[in-house]
C-alpha cells in the first residue's frame, strides 16, 4: 500500500502528487492523506478515473482516501482503465453519421436505429468511438444524444475525435462523450476483444 | 448592524445585488460597484484585462452602462519589478478603452501579494434596473458564456492544460458582457445577474430565493468548456466548487442521469462569467438568435422558471 502524505499542500498539488506516485510505481493500493475535504474529493475523483475503487475515511483532522486497483493496470495510468469484469470488450467505431451509402435519409435512419440497438450487446459493449462525420452524432441537436448519454451513464465510454470536432468547428457543440486523440483510439483498438467499424 | 441609507437608494444593502443603484433624478440613476482580486493567470497583461472585464460586468448585469473607473492596486514595490505592474495596468486600461470607459484615478498600496481591480461607476434609467430577484413564472433562463473557467484554471495550475486551451479560456474570461447587455436591452428581461464565484447554481439560487419561483435547469443544454469535464473527472476541481455545493445543497436536486462531472461544472466558481438572463418565454428564441448574431456564440437556453413557493432548483 503506497502511502502519500499530501497534507499542507494547496490544490491541485495532492492530485498531482498522487498522479506522480501512480506513474512511478503502478501500485495496486494507495493511501492518500490530505488536510481538507475538497482535496479528499479531488483525490477520490482522480483515483476513480484511473480505475481504482475508493474508500474515504476521516482520522481526526486528516482526510484519507484509500484506493484499490484489482487488475494489473498498464504502466501508463492514463487513459483510464476501468474494470470491465470478465465480459468481452467490444469497440464500435463510427466514421460517419450515416449507415451505408446511397441514400442519406435512409442512412441517418439506419444509424439512429443501429446506435439505439447497440444496447442489446449488454455488458459486452465497451467503447463507442466517433471520427470524421461520426462526431456530428455527438453534438447538440443530434437525434441520438439521449441514447449516447444513457450509454455513458451505464459505464460505456464514448470517445469523440477532437481533431474532427475542430475541423468542423463544432468543438463547443459536443454534448456527449469525451474529446479524445488518435493515441486513445488506437489504444482502445488494441485493448478491445472485437472492433466493429461502421 | 445598521447602515446609512436614504430614500434615493434603489438597490442597496437590504436588497443586495450585483451593484448599488442610487437615483439622481426621475430619469437618471447612478450604478456603483467595485471588484478586485489576486492574479488569475500568469500573464500580467491578461490579468489586467480579466480584472477589468470582471469589474465592469456587474454594471452590465444591472442593465446599465459603465462610464468611469478607478484602479485599485496592491503590489510588492520593493521586491517585484514595476514593469509587471505596468503591464497589469495596461491590460486594465486597454479593456476600459474597449468598453469606452474612462479611467479617472485610482489608489495603490504596497502589499506582499499582488491584487488588482477597479471601482466602476455607471448610469441607468431608474425604471430599467435589472435586479436579480425578479424571476417571473414561465420565464426561460439564458446563459451567455460557457462554464468551466474555475476547473480549467486549476488544470492550468497543474500544468495539464494545452497552450491553446489556456489562451481560449483567458480570452473567455477577458470577454466583456457589454454586447450581451446591449442586446438584452431590446427585450423584456425580468431579472439578470452575472455568473462568478458562486458558480451557476449559486447565482441562480440568489435569483430564486425570495422570488416565489423555482428553477429547472437542463444540464445537457448548459454550455460548458468541453475539456473541463475531463479535468473534473480527474479531480482538478477548485475548493470553491465544493463550498458552493455545500452552501446550496439544501435547495438543489439532481436527476440520477446528471453525471458527477456535469454537477461539478454547475458548482464551478467562474471568473468573469457570462450573464444569466431571465426572459419571457415568448421572447426566448429571439433573444438567443439575437445574441448569437451579435457574436455571443455560446448563448443557450438552460432552463425555465416555474411558479413555486418552495423556491428550489431541480437539475435534469
């Protein structure tokens, strides 16, 4: 259990110290001690984003966060590796906002239906990635916005290509998913058991 | 504790608002406000710009026009190079010029810690003062700048923000609320305030308390700085956000589907944030179109005002 004493440090130093410790040693367990509730919350959020289960404690005037990570995480603590249990990991990559070519109206209808039906994959649906025109499905006004948000609430990570959003000048219109880069997308492809390209 | 007052005070300490307003004649009232703080960004010139935009904002939030300002300066003259102070003041002066406000004086003291801001005077017609506490049931709520400056500033401190994002957020904080104020003057605005240190929820709570109304916020419609959500997930949240949450917790309910990161953004203390405007429902779409056409690209309808003595805020 790696002990980190971040008392007396102003925000965001406790998170940075914890991050550095994870990067140096990839411990499976950490115990971080801070001196205020806000830092405790921040360290908890950080550890959870890195795949740790957390428990909060208060010991006199110390605020403690205990983090445990069962699975052996990769050497890089970022991007987040949340535990997915034993279920297969399926990644679906949408490179367009239409399914198929020939008729755009039909294509949109099919894509909306496809994205809504993906929930039938149950636990195996792991990542939804949007690139090129696909990013337009994640912006305000998109017919599938509520569905995408529901997937996020259910723990499915949605990655939206930042370069693409910039290219279409719609970065600030994104309403679902996390903005991501090519490295994250390639890493997700590598970690997935199955990659489906639409 | 009692404070001196007289019958010409339109907005004073008993109706605390964004600024004080004092009647001069039947068609003229004076707006007075003051704001200063410690450095928000590393660049002294941009710190000056942001401090000035922030001080002027309270006049715009009352529906008024700022006209004169005075500098408030605290600076470690013995230990820091005066050229830094010069850049801060230049930033402030340039922002005043942009706002067509004249600098007519100021005061400075020697201090270990740098502080800068302004005392601002503006004018308004006594019948057109936009207080905070005048929400009308059926109104819709409009926000003119995206949320997230507190969280991004924390990420900047952690050296986790890209240069591009840092620039974008600096400019966002330095942006005047003047254009938004000018545009809203053509509409029937019930109430208005600017979103700053208490976060969106905190400032909305101020509008709700004592209004006889409740507010519903659609979290999916609130404009946010996209990267701020990711930073929030990593715990780069300023302590002020937690204080803001604690303070308003009793009157807020969140639907289960509102992700924690979005909740964090709603409590995130803003620096020089946008205007939160309560406008009649029939004029809402027109107001938003007018704001967007006027260059306020992020303007969005974020919720509604309902008739309810409970005076609560529900976020979906």
